[in-house]
C-alpha cells in the first residue's frame, strides 16, 4: 500500500543497521536510493547490490559528515546522479560511553560533531535543492534517550534532544515550502551499535524485561515507521517525534 514509486531518497549511514534496513525497504517500495557510509565499503557495496537487484538505481558515497565540506560534496554528488531529492533520512550517528566528571572533551565533541553538527551540515546542503524541487520529506533518526535521558551517555542523549528540537523548528520553517520534517525515536534496537553490550546475555535479558512488548526489535522494525513518515500516508504529519520503543517509554 505504501509506494515511493518515482521518488528519490538519500539516507545517511545507510550501510548497516537502521540505515541499511531503511534503504532496502525504500527500494522495495519503489524508490531510487542513495546513501552515505563512514568506513565499511564492503557493507556499502552489498547494500548497493541488493538495491539494484530490486530494480532500483543506487549510489553509495563515503563521507565523514562531521565535516561540512564532506556533507556538501555528498549533496553535490547526489544531484549529479539524481534529478531531485524527495526524501532525506538523517540516520548516521555514534553511541559511546561517557561518565560525567571523567568524560574527555574529545569524546563529547566527537559525538556532537557527528550526531548533531552532521545533521545540520547535510540538511543545510539539501534544503535548497528540495525547495527548488517542490518539497519533500525529511526524517531524522532520534532516540528514546532524548526523552528519558540515559546515564553514562549524556553526550549522546544531549545530541538527540537537540535533534528533536531541530526537527520541530524545521517543521515550522519548511512547511511553506512543502517540506515535512519528522523524527523517529527508537529505543533499544538489535544492531551493530548495541552488539557489544548485548554480548552479555544477562544484560540483554534485563533490557528485554524493561520493554512491555517483551522483545528487542531488529532494524527492520524501525525502518517501517521511517517509511510511513516519508510517504504520502503521512502527508498531514510534520514536527512529530514518533517513539518506537515497544512501550518502554510512554509519552505523547
């Protein structure tokens, strides 16, 4: 029922996890999909092959989005290959440990540069093209940590809280141009990002018990809500933060 036929999408951090699942789901829905990746060229190559097997055009671009020029180069490359940008998914990010009182400035700054500044750099470079193309949809991947906080990950939670505020602000600013801006806020997800902590079976069991639905979702369970928000089924939704956490944090 959800169709992205004739649409073009750009997904940051698209080689693994939520980004990969979203790229493949978008391709199955009919979109041509470009994506950026940070380091894993092998993984990016496989995702591109899978998209092309589905009969869709694909582009993979290596980019360190903590640097404005690389974000600008990503958008320049995109617009050389695709006629328009209909959908932008800001998905890239890192999640590291940081105990306040011991956290180095380097750890704090790296998280802010990648998780927040990188979204600004990409979005700032993308919006003019989206406006000239007649509008579109932006979906930011936030986190439950932005809503409830997260001990020993305050730097991560702070960037995601700022991302929620950015989402709402841009929703109001860009609505006159036909651009909707929303966010998906996942809770725990079984991806590479959480693989290290989930290697402890007892810890994983305890996390599962905090989720009312009783399961830790795969990345595909986050890709579905992203697809919905990017599609015409959500054409009257903008400025929303959609929590996808199995009921572990209930807010409205």
